[in-house]
């Protein structure tokens, strides 16, 4: 198939960027979107033009490295699918495809389609863990976890940290990312001791970089793992409870 | 000619009965007291299970840790792609499992080419890993009563594999990443993302630090430490097409090899039987379909050569369930090397399926009929979806098509019992070392080894090395060796950028991959390997004369990153072929066509080849030297592996 690409090119952080157009001809329908970009990049290189920089790694939809806006949608048109798992058979011969980086103040552009998502790491560092040093763990079967609890925790834990939720949100909120981790850990018995501190710290950190959630629901639609916004409700409930609990502790002096 | 050095390698295996070795060794090793730990700097390269596990644990213990990854976040390391599960000798199923059985299965699965003491320790530690991961909140699959669930994997007859849907690697890595995040916040670990290690620095023959390129700014910096840990994964991307993530590479361990660390069993590579077959020339990688699918999927091809009909038109009596036929005891769950070779055989016979006749069927029709579609969805839903996205075919209706692909490398840096390479103070953990899987790794054992090394073994053994340095000045980054190593890195970069040839890096990588796959892939012959040993250096010279890179060294330059990695793959490919040529036997993933039984099974030669081949660099253009570590089996009797 023959396509026209309109791709955002930007030499570095803080310098102006612009769209450039490329013809991508003779692309196989079985190629993945990133394989199509590989072909374009090889041709650009041979023409003496610098290839398009884009993040990618596992190409199996699990590492979360890749992710670009494709015709205005994070990860493109296919639901529940990361950019690397999107295949060209989802497009038609002659299509114009607009490719942009995630657009969010919390994700500064590094180059072309590559953005800096380290703010997501900082949210995890704020409390997205269970404090269990190596060495002290009890037998794994000592803690019984009902199957549906484990399954729901897993539904949240599947987040790949790609940032599509932020890119999709009109407010650039990172609620779905944060809620997924808060819910994964707060649902499990092992996560209870740090439950309230975790949610407070993670939400506070999140608000340093990202906008506020106003329930648009764009994040769930864009999520390559189809994580439900129900988890945002769960996080909000825990956050409010945490504030009350902390206030009670403060009042006790 | 290969120079055969007979000086024995000392693996420093502790004495005593095998079950007591690790405990005794832990007691015998010197310790570093808590207040002294903050006097020691440890560098960890890589943030997969082994690297993130080691960095987090060393941080918890109180050492000053610096961790480096070329990813934008530690959470992206390739461990994340592991699907099926992690083994542990918990015997939660009451089906006869034990530490000794896991040890035995791993030694046998590795075709008697691994070190007994290391493997036994791995089996011992396996149970603690499940406890640790559960404590961290890894959401392993559960039974209705709330206990942990298990499933079975290839090459074993018990259910000892723990799993989190088809995303076990992801969940275990996130556990390690979160533990690491906690230490970063606590200030015990300093993390450097988008930073690629390009050289090891030695001072007085000991590891003293590293040279790193910042992938965003291009800045080259040096970092000194008392010990350096390489947790940089395997080298299957030497084949270009493999199940590895695109950035996986050999550079860190190859640079260590060039600085004097021995490289063990480079030809021991694993070709995984269940991957989606290649569809066209521009394909950039092959996608694995978890081995766990073989629990419920049945593998078959049509009886007739050239049968072009769709799967549903081939009646049951016209199908050849070749694994069940050839290996009735293990059936579809034979080890990976056996399953891969059997699939290659039927495809070579012209019985392959799919548009390019390059696959075999993995069919779930019987399991869906027996268990119902919801049960299959729960077990493998995400894998089925992934298959459909890639191929456009629905595996609930049509059988999957699969074919073997390069997946894992058992070979790696030679390490002793303490996981130290032949360079004092330089350690290799996880897939980057060679020690535990022999000539073939069993399914669900890579995650086990990565976490065993990272959480439990390395943090104990590195202390013993550091204890000996107490009271001495640490390595200084002002030592001229650092500036010299940084200069080497900058010169290499400049040379690559100035070549201005006519072909892209990917073109060369793809061509190299074709040579290595053809001659050092699933089947190897002396003639083929000699041919490859002629073709690889020729292509390498062409690469250095004709590669075309654009952009500068002082910016994000992904072509430059790739070029440096491919340059090292060229040298590694040659060593793999040399190693495969010397090893005149078939064992595990290493199949020499000259050495097979009448019915096509691998023919091992324990008399002459029960050793680890450890190769040493002898300068550019020099012949690598071979040192042998003889393998002794005191606790298992060495037999011909049979899964019939």
C-alpha cells in the first residue's frame, strides 16, 4: 500500500518543530506501524535525511516504550492496542497519516516523537510500592487472597506506563496511570499498611506534573490495556479517606 | 587454529554435600557491617529482574548504588516481556516436587552442560523468590480458596510454575522496579536512565568503573565504583530476527570480554518453538507465544507433504501430532530444543502450514471443547488477542501457526560460584552470565534465575568481595584508565559517524542475522560454520567501510546507538561459530548435524565435551583462546536425555 505521512520533526527540547511530509510506498499490510516507520527511516537515511526518532523496544505491546499520536488518537485507531501492535491492515491504500508525539506539559519533547515521561517514574517513587525488603517475606501461601481480589488487582496492574492516558486527556491528567498503581497495591492485603500514605503521596506527586481529572473518560478509551476508569473512583475514595485519617491523626496531636 | 589452554578455571565451588554448600558458603563469607556498607559504591548496569533486583537489594542493605539503563525508565527492561511464568520448588500441588527434583530437571533439561552446585542453589532459592514477590504485591494467579495457582511447563512432570496471566515477567519486573523506586526515593540508589554503558574500566586488573554515553545529550561520562555488576541480558538479537526487544544487545558483556573477562558457551542459544512465523522481509522481530500454551494446545501438521488445505478441512486421521507421536511421555510438553527441532523437521519435509508453509499448527479446538471457551480465555486471553492483532486470524476458530525463533542465550560471561567474572570485582547476573541453564533452558526458569541472582545471591557474594577492600582507598575516577576508556568510546563513535557509506545499519544487521541463523541456528555443520567464519569477517569489514549514519554524536541518535551494538554483534557472531565448530557433539540447543542418532535425536559426547568452553579475547585480529572448565556430576547420573 502507498501512504502519505505527516510527521512531527523537532531537533531537540525547546526548539520549534514542524510537520514534514513523506511518501511511504509499497508498504506491506502485514507490517506493523513501527515496521512501516523502520522502512521510512531506512529510505530517509539513504536519501541523506535524518531518520525520525521514536521510542520503541519490545514490539509486543508490553514494555510501554512506544506510543505516538496517530491521526489525533494515542496509539492509533485500534482499541486496546499499543502502537507497536497496530498493523497496517487497519489503514487503507492512499491514506494520509498524521504522526505526532504525546502532547502534554508533563511530557517535554526530547526529539521528534520521543518525549520525557520521567514524571511517571516519580509518581511511583512517591509511593507506588510495598515496602518489603528482601529477606523478611513469609511463606507466599500464608496470606490468602480471594481470587476475585487478585484478579481485580491484576486488572489494574497490567498498566504498561506508556502515557497514552495523559496524551488522550484534554487536561493532560495522569489519573488513570496513578489510579492503576494505587488500586493494584491498595486492593491487596499486602498493601494495607501503607495504603493511606501511598495514595496521598502519589496523588500529591501526580499533581506536580499533570492536570486535573474532569471525568472525560478519554484515558480509558486510549489505554492499550483497556484499564477501567473505575479505578480512578477507587483512588479518589481512598484519597478522601486518607485525608480524613491524616486529619484525625493530626487532631490527636 | 584455536589455542587450547589447559589451565583449569577455578569455579570456587564450596566443599561439602550439595545441599549444604550455599548455607555453608554464606556462613564462611566475610560480611560488611551495616555502618561500613555506605563506604562502598556498587554500579549495576541493566534494570531487568537481575539488575533491578540487585540494585534494590543492595540499596536496602545500605550500599551506595548507581544503576544505569539505556531505557527511559527502569520498568522497560526486556524481562517485562516474559509471559508464561516462574518456577519454584514449593510443591504446593503435592505432586512430588522438591528442591532436588527442580535441580534434577534443570540439569537434565540443560543436557548435562551446567554446573551442579549453581543449579542446586538456584532450586533452593526458588521458593524464597515466590515469597518475596508475593510480599511485594505481585498479583500471581490464585485458586478460589485464595491459595496460589500453578501450571506446568515443558520438560517437567510436575506443576511448579507460578504465573500472572500471560504477563508474569511484567508483574515480577514491576515488583523489582517498585522496590528500586523505593530505594531511589530513599536516596540509596542513584538512577541514570537513557544512559548506555560502553566500556568497563580496569585499574590494576580489577573492575574500577564504567564509561557511559548519555543517549539524549551524547555526553560521555565515567563512573568509579568498588564493584561493577553487569545485568545486561542476552544476545539473541545477533540473529536480527528474534523474540528479544529491539534494543537488546551484547555490548556490555562484549566490552567486558574485550577487557579480559572470559565468555562461556557462546554457541548455546535457545530457539523457542512457539513463535509467530515470519511474514515478510521487512519484519523487525518475531513474537513469542508463551510455552504455557502447550499445556492446552496440540501441535500438528498434515500427514501429506504439500497439503495446501485449510486446517479445518484436514480430518483428524490425516493429521500428524508429531510431538505426541514421537514423545508419548511428555507429548506437547517436551523441552524447547526438542520441540523446535521436531517442528523444523516437519517443515523441512514440506509439511509446513500457512501462506509461506513455514509453520506448524498449535490447535486449541480440543481444549475449548473440553474446558469451554471461558476457561481458555482466562488462561491465555491476552496471548490470543496478541496473536490476532499480529496475524489477523482468530485462534479460537483457526489453529495458531507457530515456528521456532531465537529467544534466549544460555551462553554469557563465565562466572564462578560467586557470580564473579574472571575480572575481579566484575560480576555478571541473569541472562548475561552462563551458569545455570547448560545447553538448554527450561521454560519459566529465566525469571527464576534473574531474581535468584539479583535478590539473593549477588547481594551476598558481592559483600564478601567488598569486605576485603575495607580500609583501602576506593577507585578514583581521576585514574588515567578512565580518561583513556572514555577516549576509546569517543573514537569509536566518531569513526562510525564519519564512515558515510551507502547502506543502513539495519541492512547490515539483517544480513548478519541471515548468516548466523543459517549456519549457527537450529542446525549446525562443520562446513556451514566454516563458511560463516569466512562470511562474517567479510561483512564486518564492509560494515565498517560502508555503513551510513546521519546526525551527530551530541544528540539523541538512534542510528548511532544501533551501529555500536551491531559492530559488537559482528565480533560475537564469529565467536559463536568458533565455539559451535569446536563442540563436536549435539547437546541441548546446539545441534551438530554430524552428531545425531538414527532417529534424529541429539547425540551428546560426554567423554570429550563435558566441559564449559570459556573463550578469551586476544586482541583485534588475534585468535581467541579456549579454556575449559570440566563439569563434574556427583549428584545426578549423566544419562541420555529421553522424553519418550
